[in-house]
């Protein structure tokens, strides 16, 4: 079917909630940790840019919906002023060709960043449209499901105090989660005292959940190699499933060296783009686990190519962040063992504030697993209320 219109809308909310506002109160490691004025909270520098929603309509009136986050106030400009010109009149089923044309056409300002996020949202909308046109869930179009449901891990556990963290971790175990991830509070700018705080946070969670639950931790690009080398030696006794994003995304040397220093698996890639970026990670043997985000890296089309590279190299894929896109993705790939999930209210704006869901009919975990959805396309609709926040 021919594409007749491409619409973009901006919402002030995304899956992260009002993240910048929430993070003003959370002591979390940050890539700006080396600067004293920015090291205490991400909210001191983070831009909460909301969510861009793309709606692609074809001649019979069917609409496919995709979305992306980060830098999203710029994305409608890119799509409406450039990419839409390469979409109108095209066959919506030519997803591969459309992806390649948009990638090539955006090279002067693209390859990564907001241009790839715009392309990702378009790609997701086209897959949603393909599923709706055939009345099939997307994972079936991709050859799945490879299993009837997929494990998810609870991703939260901010450093908000020993008692609260232990209670939260125990609650996740009671809800059936077999794995959970926490955030490190400190980086090099916090010195030895920060190292002790990081270790204490890990120890609190391990002591709360025992030895039969997997735990992992996220450094969010906030460490350097010497700091990480010391830190992992302190943490090996806690048997972490992985340490995530220890360094800046392009510092593949440090990732590769850290793998040689520790038995703790090293992960990253949520801020990487396209198969070309992930090919460099794999060739440099920089990570044990790669974590592409389909809303950034190029959508489902590019995610499949990234999985092919990983499968051939024996590298595990665990997508970054939760959402219907990653459920369909995981259900169609043998190289993905689990998916991240943000228990609510994780990134809510403020305590005691009711948070509207981003999507209607989004699959929810039961006993730490999400079943294969049966609705066509991505199987969700965007909640119109988020455009009024």
C-alpha cells in the first residue's frame, strides 16, 4: 500500500516519565562525574526531551505507529522537513529499501544521534503497519516466536537508602523476578568514599536477595579505566551478572581491557547506532553482552542485522529498556535471553504522583516473564493523555 501521510507528534512524557525532574533527587553516577558542579545528580545536566511519535498512514486508511526518545524536540523537524519527502508515495511494505534510502539521504547530518532515532521511529511504524496489514503480531512476521514467553529483569534499585533498597529488592523476588539491576551512585569524582558507596549498594541488594537471584549494575558511562579496574576487584565477590556501560560509548579500548581484568561480564551499547557501530564493538572484543535500543540503533530492521552479527560472534544480546518493540524483537531472536523491565513507579515525576501509562495494552510481566502478545502489529496504542502532560 502506498504511503499517503507521515505525521509526527511530540509528548513531554516518555517511558522514563519526567526523568530530569526525578533525577534531581537521585544520587547516580553520570558521564559528567569528573566535573564537580555536575557529579551529584544527572538532573543537573540532563535534558528531558520527551518522546516523538510517528504515524504513517497508507491509502486504505491503516496507520502504523512508531516512537523514539532523547533529543525528541528535533526529530519532528527532521521527519517533516526531510524524511517524509522520501516516504510519501512509497510502498509501505518495502521496509528494507526505505531504511536504506533514509540512511543514505541523512548521511550529511546523520549516521548516529537524532537522525538515526528518527529513522528508528519510522522503521518501527512501518513494521507496525506490516503487522496490522497482515493481522499478525510482528514477531510472527520475523519468524517467531522462538519461545512462548520471555524472561524480564527488574531494572530500578536506585541508591535511596539501605532499608528501602533491600525492601525493593525483596519485593521483586516476591513478584517472581529472577534477575534485577541497580544503578551505581558514584564515579571517579567521588574518590575512595564513592567506591565504598558503590560496594555498599551492591552488597545491600545481594544480601537482600541471596545467591539464587542474578544482580547487575549500571555505571552509565561514568567511570574511567583505572577507577573501573579497582572497582571490579571490590565487586567480584558479589557475583554480578554484568557491569553495564562503564565507559563512554566510543572508548572501546577500555571496555576490552576491562574484560581482561575481571570475570564479571562487561555490557554496553545502548548509546550505539547501526550494525556498523556494533560491528566495531564485536571486532574489538569489547563486550560480552551488547544492548541495542531499537528506538536509537535503527529500529527492528537494523536490530535484526545486529543480532546476526552477535550470533555469528557468540555475543549475547539483551536490548536496552522495555517496550512492546523489544518484546517482539526478543521473541523472534535466539540470541536474546531476557529483556529489561522498569517496574512502576520507577521513573515517575515525583513520589505520590499518579503516572499515566504511555501505551494501552502493553504486555506486563507475570512471575518475571512476559507472554507473546496476540494483537496485530506492535499490539499497542499510544495513550493520548501523554500529549497533554
